[in-house]
C-alpha cells in the first residue's frame, strides 16, 4: 500500500514541477518581449569620462 502511494505521489509531483518550470520560462520570455528600455544618455566620444558609451548607439 505504501509503495503505491509513493508511486502516485511521484507521478503527480514530477509533471507539476515541469509545469512550474515551463510557466516560469514563459513568464521570462513574455517580460523580455514586452520590455522596451528607453535610450539612456551616453558619451559620444571616448574622452568624456562620464555616462555610458554605446558601441553602436541606436538613438
């Protein structure tokens, strides 16, 4: 009796854990697609010394 209960518990917990991991990954993909970071001010020249310097600024 105890062995069948343990087996049933494993068959219930493993898919539940996989579903939880899949839902967390789906949420991360959703957040990555929906977020649109605005342009941050960056230095245009090398010698400025303050702010950010983008390799290829898009804005």
